């Protein structure tokens, strides 16, 4: 057992118990982070579920309780053993951040004070942080920030809300779109003539949102794309004409910035101009890519993002916070009023004179103080620091792509535009899956796989700040090695 306090001095529920457990956890976790940085442990903690349940003694703890501080230490040890190590440079898997330290500490603060701040009185600091942070994001997009409550001479402005993840933010954005095209839908139910233009390779949360909103998947009209899966804006006219000829109304046009599988950007300016010219709601799913707005070198990839009516920006991807934290931003704040027509008499008593009740804009009722995670990263690293992180990851991905292109046996289907890269070794789909599986099980690299243009590829996301060219060269070596053991590529 560690720590200076004994169990008698730290009774259950006391601040002293908190200190005792937290001090141990923080010390152990800081060692875990250091070990991950040096890639001492395998990057993956994968094992059969049945084994993990036994090793963590889950059945026993649930049945008997009685975990004391000493047992907690052993439990944490096992818990960390079976964790995916996002802090390892060999983590090049899913688009989730190795949280930067200020953001990680924000989670600790929320965990202790628990200010579920969807109504102002439940966390004035958290509301103020979310308000200021959203306005910072809004300014980065090039929109008018929201004035403070009670400001005079208010003109048109944008607004936003932080949600528990990009999927929920996409749903909220499309709900606002539905309210504009079919305001009666909230009361009367959804009319049958709505359609949504969606890129072929949009994130699955878009199709889910459409289904959840009651439009039915049949209302999704897939937009034509090139061989890389990027939307061809010159084909939008025809797509819209088809929708209208079928007697349907286009509720929204969705674009990727960037696409989850490939990391490629749809041409936002061209699509946005098309939407503006035709009076269509433009929803930009910039979950992954919006953070490039902070990079002078790469923000051009997002040109036209300001034409969006709604856009989604995940902080738990490239702003290095823990999951979850996403922003939904709408160009015209009034669109939030249409989105949720409900009133909850126990939460809202007329308009709030002191602050803002974010619950009016959110699907969630109880909501965590998500803004602090982003805010502390921003305050400690500075906007330039956050931008440099994005830039370094994008640049490294491009450098690796250049190396890989010249290497025998490797094939890259496109030039990367972000920190997501698809490539394959040989041409056999099954080989790619086998390679990924071996890398994961051996704990050497945690990477993913995706289908592009009908072919299976290996896919990596350079999102850990410690990944460098040497890490990625070692990956290429490991892939060659595994492929030769497996008898490919021939
Ligand atoms: C990651 C991602 C999402 C999903 O966001 P979550 O925060 O995981 O719910 C949606 N769209 C795109 C383009 C993404 O990259």
C-alpha cells in the first residue's frame, strides 16, 4: 500500500479518501504515460474478454465488494495491462487522441466537482468556459461570435454547443436542418418527401442520424464521387434535379472535412456555393479536420467551411482531449431555436437572465463540463501550439507517404491531405487484414484498415505526438516481415 494516510484516517467518502486514491492513481498513471512514451509495454492490451473478466476479478468485486486501497492498486495494475496504449508512439490506430496533460487533468476536476452544466446554475464556470471556447471556434471558422446575454444592438451571429461526441453533434446539426426545411416535423412527425445528399464515404453517424430523425435511410441520396471518394461538385446539379423531379425536397447537403476512411477533403467552397445558390442547408462534418483551421499551413484545405450552415468539430481527435468532446456550430444562432421546440418546466423558467442554458441546444439533459478539457490545452499550449501539433502530424504523414511510394511492394491509392493514410502491401485484401491482425496481437503497432475504391487497405492515423519517421519506418519493416512469413505478396 502506498501513501501516508492509513485507511482509518481516510474514511469512505472523505476528501482524505479521495486524496489517498487519487494520489496513488495519478502517480501510477504518470508512470504509465512515461512507459507508453518509451513504448516499453506492447501498444495493445488485447486478450479474449473471458480472460480480462477473470484477470480483473470482476465477478468477485461485483458480488462481494470490499475493495480497499491496496486491492485498488492491484486492480488498477491489471486494468492498465489490458488497456489500449494511446500514449505509445506505436498507436497509429483510431482517430482518438492521446490526451494532452492539461486535458487529462480537466477530467480529474470534473470527476470530483461534477458540475452537470446544461443549465447555468449547475456550473457557471463550466458554462462560461463553454461559451468562450465556442466563440473562439466560431471566430476560427470566420463567423460572428455570440454576444453575451443582455448585450445590446445584437445582430446576426453564430452559436454552438459542446456535445458528447461527433455522432451526437451530427445528429443535432441535421435536426436543425430538418427544422428549417420542415418545421412542422417536431409536432406532426416527419414528412415523407425529405432527401439528404450525402457523400458515398460519409461517417456512419450521418446515415444513423438520418434514420433516427425519422427520414428513413431511403431518403439518403449518395453524391457522386471520384475514384478517391471525393465529392464531384459538378455533379450536384444533376443530383438535385433528380431529387426535385422525384417530388422530394432536399433537406441538407453533407460534406466531409475530412473523410474518416481516407482523410481526404470534399471541395467545401464549391459545394457551399452550390448550396447557397440553391437555398440548401450545408452541413460540414469536420469532426477530424476542423482543427487544421489552427494551422496557417493547412487551413486552406478547409476553404469554404464558412459557407456551412452547421459544422461539427471534434476536440477528442486533433485537439488532444480525452473522449468525448465535440462542438456543433451553426452559422445562424436562430437555427438552434428551431431545432428543439420542447420546454421542460423543471429546467427552464422563462429566459435565463444570468447565463445560458445549453440544454436548450443539446440532446443531452445532464451534460459534463466538456469545455475545460479543450480550454486548458488551449490556455497552456496556446493556439499556435495546438496548430503546430496538427501541422506536425499532417507533415509527418505526408513524409511517410513519400517514402512508402518509393518502396517495393507498397501501394498508396492517393496523396494524403491530413494525418490519415491508406496503403497496402501487395494486392491481396485478405493479406491486409492478416497483417493488421498480427501487428495488433503482437502489440507492435495498433493500426486500422479501410476499404477504398473497393479494395482493402491498411490505414493509419498519426495522432500521437511522439510518433516519428523512425516509428513509421519500423512499421513498414514489420509489414514486410509479416507478409513474408505469411507468404505474400506474390
Ligand atoms: C470521428 C468522426 C465522426 C464520429 O465522431 P465521434 O466523436 O466518434 O462520435 C463523424 N464524422 C467524421 C468525419 C469523423 O471523422
